[in-house]
C-alpha cells in the first residue's frame, strides 16, 4: 500500500486509531507485528470458515474438518491418578446430536470460559468413529449476540493468526472496523507505471465485478476480499492481487539494483584469446557437451562485454560445471588477469586444487590454495602488499574456502570470481570476495537446481545459464527405498559390489547420538566394520582434523578404503568414479535436494550405481518425499518438489540472506505472478 509522494498515508497511523484498541490490546497486537493500520489490514487469514450453514453434529464425518455450532450442557475437569495429567471436557449439543470437546493439561480458566449454557462455534475433526463423537483440542469461538454479529456468522469468515489474550472474534471485528474507516485510503502502488483500476473498482465487492488489472481486483478491493470474501474463490483472487503487488515491488528493487550496478561498473576485458584454452581442451581427455559449449559462449560474451558479468550457472550433479569453470578462468588468465574460486568445504577446495593444478600448471598457470588449515600463499603484512603485487605476475588462480576473505590476503588484478555451490554461502560473503577486486566478473555455480520461482526472485539480478545435458559414458543410477529390516540384505549387496572391485558410501545424519531414533556415524562406524568384515572402512565427519580428513579421502580415492562412513559432509564435490553404492540411513532426516546431492557422489564412472534410502518413518509425507527420489533423477523436478514441501528458507539454508518477507506471495506456487511482475516492471521501467 503506497501513498503519493510527500504525503504520509493515513494507513501509517497507529493501530490504536481503530475503535476498541487501547493500550493493552495494542500490546497484544504488537506480538503479531501489528503496529499500524496497514499492518492490521495486511494481517493475512490462515484459513476461512463457511458459516453460511453449519453442519449438524450428527452429520460429522471421520477425519474431515468441519465447523459446528452448539451449546454446552456439561463440563468438568478430570484428574488422573498417575502423574499430574489432567483433561478438561465439555459436551456441546445442537439439537441433532452431542459432541465432546477435550483438552489435555486443563488450564485454570477453562471452567469459567466453557460454562454450561454458553454457545460456541467449534472447529475440528472427529478423532475416530467410536462413541461419543469427540474433537480433541478443537478451535472454539464464543457466540456473543450483538451489533457486530453479522461479521462472525452467516458468511465466510476469516480465521487470523492469534496470540494469547486475543480472540479470533475480537481480531476479526478490529479488521472490519479498520476496513470501514480506512478502505478508501488504500492506494494503488506506483511502481514504474500506472497500475490503477477503473474508477468503478473502488466500490466493487466481488472479484468478478472488478475492473481488469491482469484480471485481478483493485488493491483496495483485494484487501477487503482477503478478509471478507463472498466466495472462497474471491479470497484466492485477492491473495493473487496482493501477492502480485509484493512481487512487483521486489522485481523493481532487483532491476533497479542491476541498472545501478551497470551504470557504475565497467567490465574488465576478459574475453581471452584461446592461447591457453585450445591446449587445455586438447589435453582434457573428453569433448565438451553441446550444453557446455553453449554456456561458454554466453560467458565469453559477458566477460568481453561492457559490464561485469553476473551469471548463475546451474547444472545437475555430474553435468560438467567444473570444466566450464576452468575454461572461464582461462579466459581471464589469457587476458592478463587472475582468478579466484571459492568452495564451501575444505574437501571440495582441496579437490579443486588437485584438479586445477593437474589441468593448468602444464600451461604455465600458477594455482594457489587458501583454506583454514592449508595455504600455499601466506597472508601479507600491510607493508609487503605493494611489493608482492608488483612482483607477482598475472596468470594465477586462487582456490580456497571462506579463508579467501582473510584480511591481508591479496588477490591482485582479480578479473574473475567463481563461487562453487553458491547456496552454501550468504550473499554478504559473496560480495566480500568480489570487493577484493575492482568489479571483477562473477560466476556463481550450483549443482542444487534452483526452482524457477526462486531464480526469478532471489537471483533476479543474475543472468542464468543451464547445463541441461549430461556427459556420455556415465553409468545409470537406480534408487530404492527400504526399511531397516532389509539392512542385512543391503550389506550383503554392498559386500558383493566391493568384491567386484567397487566402493561404497554409507551416510548417517548425525555425528554423535542425540536421539535414540537417529543414527550417528561415531556409533555406527563399528557396526559397519562388523557388517563388512574383511573390508577397510573409513570414517569422515566435520569434527575430524583436516589432515586426517585428507588422508582418509586419499585412501578412498586410491581404493584402499572400500567403504566410507560419513555425514552429509560429502554431499558436494567428492568425486570418486569407482564408488557405485550410496547407502543413506534415516533418509527422512535429509531434504530432497540434499539427498539428490548425496546421490550425485555415485554414477560418476561407467559402472551402474545404486542408491539405497533406509527409512522407517511412519509418516506418509516422509515416504512420499523419498518416493520422489526413487522415481526421478531430474534435479529440477526434485528441487521444485522440495520447495513445495519445505519452503524456500529450508531449501536455501540459514546462511542465505536476501529471502523476501512475503505476506501473500508463495515462492513455491506463484511462478506466473512472478513472471507478470517482471514484465510489468520491465515495461514501466
């Protein structure tokens, strides 16, 4: 809700401007982050109840949520002999049948509130088909006849998020009063173009009567409809309109930031001349796929362009992003600039260091490593910085973890920054590394496919390239979901594969035991050794010393260690083509995208590979998630499913900043609205 310039909107007035909001009630509303009239009007209902006709208690169906209306005819608190457990129970009657409401751990206020003779609206589900009919911990609302009764019954009513001391009925009344007084003050947002509806829209009361704005109602009407729809469809249409406003504002910020950046930053000439690229590709041992070649064309155009490259490279596990990164680095090195590659873990940084050293040092390129435990370049004192910069010639690729941020670590003449597995870093960390140079080109890579909705919002200021083709010669991966009782057969299968010359990963969700139902590597290591008697088994987790981690990984790569027991530490970057079995226990404790990453550690050679997910989770949704992994190897489909199931915060991790705070928009569902917002801002920009 925006107002004309140089004018303070009445919607910015404190919520106490609404009749019925005194000091105490304002304090309660503040717990819900409601401080102004605008906050109150944008307090989104969490669900709706159709109270135009109440369902008779006798017609309640098992496990189906419903609202009924009944009068209390009996109530009391039950005390149980064992322990201090109590239960408050009351009996509602609507003339057709009786319904018991039960609340465990009875509260002192309940007998007075649920007094015999009072009438309530009761929302819940029948526990089972036994007698008597019972709702356990139902939501209730006291029926209080009065002048505002029409707000609460005989219509579709909103049920808002609440806080202790504030009832649904009171909050609903406050929203109604705020609408009656301030609805005319709700203005159309002015972002890049005039998006106002026709004049008749302000007085419309149904979504289908509104003037067309992408077939959506005016903003003022949408605010009314989100709280008090005449049909449930009206509420969804209103949500879409308010979500579109949020996405338009977000896209305006993204595109304005990009324009400001391009206006202030000049691109370094890093297009290259192929003098290093040609011998590199000739010695690589395999031909780039068409998808890799197309992406490199886009990157070359960016790095030779007028503005610094800001590009996101997406590619499923094993699609060949590292080779593209090497070619990109060579473009900068050929042009007389240095490059930096940042990885999220020491294991991945060490692996990149080995690969890039083997690839680039024969070409005369120096490769240096900087991690928390190992560094090939010492941090320079302030006095030695100028001298080292003058003495060092270009053609150096710096590889490291977040240790590349170290104060005093010089990255001279930085032309390209590559961030691998970028979702493991926060936006601030990314920018810190970029600021070590003078607007270097930036390539961020991820093997966790980013759902399109997130790509258009969080990464809307980046150009996107996708490697959508896998290299040939890779063995197929088959995925199976099994229960714990099948583990003996699974380990027998692993022994067979090891006897045939292959290797295996065995992954657990914890380092140490914290829950009897969740397995940990430190405890299961000995069990795996017994199950694989005669085979050397290695252990890898985050608390092991770096030198010991590297020794373990070296022995696993050399096929001395046949099975590696590990945590999700191995989910990115570990590349051992001979490993063809991935066993993951307690698989339900990992996200879909993470499981897909772990599965990507196998299938990297020519042999068939097998991923076995062990789970005894009784929940149907957990089994459904794992079934998705068994049915597809498509990382983008898995990422979309993960977004819908867990939401963007879980998918991206806690470090990722920049996640928009949306009241009405849904990053898992609103792809079309996000696209419309981008188009609106582009046309109005």
